[in-house]
């Protein structure tokens, strides 16, 4: 096996490892209990949101802002 092929295999293995770690973090976060108060603004998280998304850590408004910022790359 040539050095170039080994480098490609190593890079592919690193990408796979990073993907697996990210998936594990997301699965853990989903399984963890959420909060009663928003991690961003400190206000109470709506009972309807907590019922629909028990792992929620932000109120609806702050979550929407967080997602919009993510789409812009912030």
C-alpha cells in the first residue's frame, strides 16, 4: 500500500470517528431530561414544549433564534 492510499484511509477513518462521536453526543442529549427554565433567557419553558420535547433546554423563542443563527453560520 502506498503512502497516499494510507493517508486517504486514515482521513476516512477520522471522518467516520468524528461522525460516530457526534451521533453519540446527540443520542445522549436526546435521552437526558430537559430543563424547566431556558438556558438562554432564564424564563420558564412552556409546559406544552416540555411535553412535546422533554429534553428541551431552551424556550421556543430562544430555540428558534438558535436555529436561525445556525443557518447563518454563527
